[in-house]
């Protein structure tokens, strides 16, 4: 998805390393090893971080969906997970609406 977005803007990125988790990525960027493009779900930055976040324009959106079998009830455990994910998704959406990083005018 990130590669496609960069290509659509004519950006030729030199990717040296792909990191799978922000806990690994943030210290590497903080050490000056490079920069990163990452999804907003990887935020917020760790407390006390010396990193800066800049929104990319145009904004690249992705949609995440919960899927389950229709006409079938979920087990208690599955229903609990379903509700946790649903509530977290709602909170993230609301936080994104309030966060100026996502609402700033394009530079």
C-alpha cells in the first residue's frame, strides 16, 4: 500500500530495510539510521521521543473490516474480542477526527 502510494506520486524510494514493529523502528529512526513511512495506527510516538511526525499528502486511507459468518452466533470469547475491536476502532476514528495531524490543511 505504501509502495503504491509513493509510486502514484512519482516518488522513487530507496528501501534499505523493512521493519515490522514500531518498537523496533522508532529507536532506529531516533538513532539517525533513516526515516520511515508508517500507518497512523503505529502512533502515538513513545513518550519523550525526539521524533517528529508529518502527515503525507495526499492522504492514503485504508479500510479495515471485521468479518464473521452470517446467521451464526459467536462464542462468548469471540464475541468479547469482536466488541473490543469494534470499540477500539470507534475510539481510533474519534481520536483521528480530533487530532490536528490528520486535519491540517495540505502543505
